């Protein structure tokens, strides 16, 4: 009886051992299963790749945006100037009517029409100081049916009414061309920077008349420049004021015109000419046909019409005459000029001309600084071009100037000979302490005498020599320094004498070289250069960081 409890205990211990063994076995089996677990499903890897690609795309887009906003200097980059519609109506062959072939802009008929328009539009814009790199005819479309009434010259005069014209009516589907013009702000800065709010309406009116003079009659809605283009021009004028020059217009010879000269000789072969009128032609009676918006019938005496339009004075002057195709002109208001009889032109469409002042509608002028003289001087920027002979680093040049007090003026002079001997650039000239460079520097500084132009109190220093493109000669960079108030006073005195500071300095430098370029150094230009330098450094850092991040993502994949 006493053995039962002991056997029960043994059985209990056995069951406990069996449970422990089962637990151990289950744990081992679980570990084995986890060790043999299959790799992650392919869908997880795909998700990772998509996530990484999305991150990379986002970063790339962010970099592009940063580069766009940071690299805002678009001054020398061709971009859209204007966009609009031109309705093409008539050419030498008659009405320009819609054809289904115009649905394809690449068809021969479409290309011929587009090429003709691009050529004539480009020439007309350039005559008004707008320079294009390209004109894109985006599309051609059909204009709804239009009823056109034309007054044409009759073959015979009507014996009853005495009318010399007859009326004809046509139904026409004209062609509308959607266009875009592209150009560089740098090349157009002088014109666009000088335009006011109402300038472009008048520009497009003249463009239309110039195109009409080539035999293409159109309807053009005036449009303003693309805002991004004008922004680039404004920013460029701020950053590059010393580089901007007024483009030299194509020279047209004027011809002496007397009071009997009319515009009858104008045609597509002679679309314009400039008359030099000797007077306003009030010596005897003249008949003025037309005159509304300065458009006259070609039979009108040119100089009398120019006086009526207030383009010339009583003593004469220059007037630009444009052949404007065929049209009718109404009677202009009488200005109570006793010698002028105002009439309308013929009732039928005939040759007409437009009178205007010589040059484009917009008179381009170089930009000028408007800074307070007490800060860094008020200097008029003359038409100055960048040095055509050298490429130089503005930042390095600026470092050379930091040690000089009040550095308002920097000039580049081409020197070919010194004391009758040819002079050329040498690599050793990068070191200002070289004896040969010191000797040349001392010689040149003594040769520059500013006394004759009232700048005797100013300091002249040779900053450095630059290599000239070509065989002989070198570029000498001078700094002319003085207190700002003295510089302002001297420049003002020079300009009162009818000279520019550029021409005055050219005369001084002519004894040993040729003045090639000059620019004023002021706080505005310095801050601009600092911004550019900081922008470039930040761009490099961003590119490096993006490159590192791309490398990390590639290694993850």
C-alpha cells in the first residue's frame, strides 16, 4: 500500500518530462520552419523599386526647379518673344483662300505659304528693331466665310454717273496663321528696354504696312511681348548694363526731294525711301490726298504731306516713306493750312504710302544708372560693347580691385607697340612682380595724362595684362579711381562740352593704344557678381549631393 504513492510520483515525473520534450521539439520545429522560410515575395521587391524610382524622380524634378530658379540669367538664350494670329488675305495672285491641304502644315502648299510669311514678318520686325532667331508657324486654320466688297478701277468711266470705279463682292474663306517668334533678350535689350506701354500697338501697325508693301495683305492684331521675355530683358539690363549697346540701324541714303516730288515711284521693287525735304512747301498751293494715320495716296507731294503730318518743320527735314500696297484713303481733317487743299483719294483701291519719322517706332537708347551720387556716382552709360579681343574672368578681375579705394571706372586698352617696338603678351605677365611687367606698367602709367579732360586729380593704375586674340599686341586693364564726387563732377563737365567720357578717354589713350571697352564699377555690379558666384557654388553643392544620393539609391537596389 505504501508503494502506490511512490509509483504515482514516478508517473507524474514521466508525464512532465514528456511535456518538456514535446515543448522542446515544437520549438525546434518552429525554428527550423523559420530558417527554411521562403524569401520575400517578388511584389515587395517591386514596391521597393517603385518607391526608390519615385524618390529619384522627385529629387530630379526638385533639382530642375532649383536650377531654373537659380540660373535666372537667360539674357543670351533664345526664347519666345511674341505669339499671336495673322489673317492672310491677299497676295500678288489674288485672295488667299482656304484649301484642305493647309490642314497638313508639312504639305508643300502650307510650307510655301509659311515660308513667305516668315520671311516678310522677320524683315518687317527687324526694320522696327526687333531681332528674331526663328519664327515658327504653329498652325494654319480656316477663317469663317467673309463677304468682301472691293472698289476697283473700272475699264471705262460711267457716262451717266461719272464714276471711275466699280464695286465687286466676293465670299472668301481667308487663312489664319498662328505664329511664334523667338529671339535673344541680349540682342533686343535696347529696343524692348526703351518701349513704353503703347509702343507695341504702333509697332504692329507699321509691321502690317511694311508687309503690305511686299505684296502680302494681312490683318494683324497687336500683341504685347511674352512676359518671360520682358522679364529676361529687365533682369539682363540690371545685370549687364555695361554690355548693352544700341544696334546700329541699317543705313539708308536720303535723297533730296523738292516740293513736286510724289510717291508715285514707290512699289514692291522700291518699298521705301528717305526724303530730305528742303522746306515745308508752303510756297504755293498743294493738294493733300488722305492723311488719316499718316497714310496718303501716292500722288500727294511727299514734303507737303510730311509737313502736314508734323514730321518735318517749315525749314524741312527727313521723312521715311513706306509703300503700303493698295487701298483707299479718306480725307483727313483740315489743319487750316491755307496752302493745302485736303481731299480724299480715289474711290477705288490704288497705291498708297505711309509717312513716318526716320527709324523704328521705338527709339532705342542705352540703359543708364540712376544711383545716388553720394553712394557711388551717377554715370551715364554710353553705347559700350564688351571687349572683342579677350575673354576674362570678372571675379578674378574684381579681386584685383578690392585693394583700390573708390574704383569707379575700368578700361581696356589695346597696345600694339611701345616706344616704336612691337609688344606681345607673355606668360610671365601673370606675375605682377616680374621686372619686365613692372617696367611696362610704369611706362604706361606715366603716359596716361588726364589733365586735358579735367580729371587731373584721379589716380591711374595698371591692374593686369590680358592676352589678345591674334599675333601682336596685348590688352592693358587700367583702373581710374577718385572720390565719387570728383568723378561725377568731371564726367558732368565733359558731357557739357558735348563729349562722352568714352570719346574723351579714347583721345587720351590714342597716344599709345586704342580704347576698346570700358565699364563703370559700382555697388550694383559688385552685388550682381557676388550673387552669380554664390549661385554657382550652390549649384555645384546641389549637384554633388544629388549625385551622392543617386549612388546610395543604386546601391540599395
